[in-house]
């Protein structure tokens, strides 16, 4: 069965998982929508599992889809690393890169990328510092760190820095299985406002969340606030409230093994943007510049 799976199918599946819509994945891959749909259907038939839940306004990964997507991305990343750089260049670079990163990017975005960079440049030491976004900006501005990795969507006047968005992660509604909102094809913020809301406060979550609610002239019915992602998952999974967070941090199960559903909403909500910051006038040392270039290539920008 595995011999029948092609790299093209894996690439189209990964594009669909990233975009959340087969039509957008087809546009990203410059193919017809039927090519993406057929690739996903073939994979589902070969694997004997459903990889996506289909909704009127998009698709979301099933738990089996999440597991398969993680393995698919490992395969595609490894192939990309093998093709892009001759082996002799990997061992020629030595030194240290001092990087500051915030909670969300450290926990949910950077680990795989750091591991890939280390495989490519094994003699480069990554000196990683955990800081909040304002502290990252100050450290980059003062030269205490060479690069910052943060939620750029929270950075005001980002043109003060050299910067590059690496990923835009859509925000979706999270609910417990069986929640009434799941019966809607795609709920609106007004629909969501009728139910208790659980607010994640890390990485300026309250500021960014209330900002896009205010844009639509609404506010959520905040029942609970937490700085713990796992506490939030458990509370949502047990039906204490709903939340809206990005696909970057979504996992389909709480620690207790309860299902968490994710679905798109009808209102325009800005994606969460994560990316790089550096001093606009500083000349990066070769290891830091290699890390910057690696991140941009690895994230497809």
C-alpha cells in the first residue's frame, strides 16, 4: 500500500492541511482543485482512514489526519533539506547564534525547525533565550540578541526592525464535541458571543483577541482566563466554554483524552503571524545570517 503513495499526493495533502480549503491548496500548488481532491481521496483510500472533516467553508484535519500530517511534513522537510544544500557546506560553518523567542513560537513553531537547522549546521550553537515580545524587541534593538522570533502580528511599528513573516496561521473556533455551535455550517462572532468564552492570556492573547472582536463591534462573554494552554484545552474539551485560536497551537485532544473540535468562522478574523526580527542596521554574523536564510527557505518565503 505505501508503495502506491506519491510525493505529489503528500505535497497536495500538506497544502490542503495548511490552507484549510482544497481550492486554496490548488491555487498554492498551481493545479486544479480536482487534482488536490483526488490526491486526498486516494490517500484516504490507501490509508483506510479519513484525513479531513469536510465543512461548507473548508476542511479541518481529523486526529488521524493530524498524525499523518506530522509525518508527511517530516518527509517533505527532510527531502527539501537534502536537495537544497550540498553536504560539504553543512560542516563548514561554525559559531553561535543568539536567538530570543516567545512562549508560543518556542512551544509550537520552532522545535522542528531548530532540529532541522542543527542537522544542516551541526557545528553552529543555538543560544536560545525565552522572552516576552516587548523584551524581544528591546533585546534586538540593543544588540543583546541577533535575532528574535515572535508573533509579528503583535508588533507595533514593525518597520523599526528588519522583519520577515514566516507563517500566517488562521484562527478557528474550538469547542467540545457535541457543542451546539457545531451544527452551524460556519458560525459568526455574534453566534460565538452567546456562549461562555475561555481566554488565553499568554503572548498578549487578551489584547489581540479583544482587538479583532472590537473590529466587528462585539465582545466575547469571557467566563475564564488562563495562561496555561493545556488548562484551556481541558476546559474547552469538558464544555466549560469555547475559544478561538490559531491552527499553529491546535491539537485535537485534551490531556484527559477528550476531543476538541475546530471549525472555521464566517467573519474575517486576522491570522496569527509569526516571524523574524533583527536590527535594521546591524550586519549579521555568518551563523545568524545562515539561520535567517534557513528559516525563510524552510517556511517557503
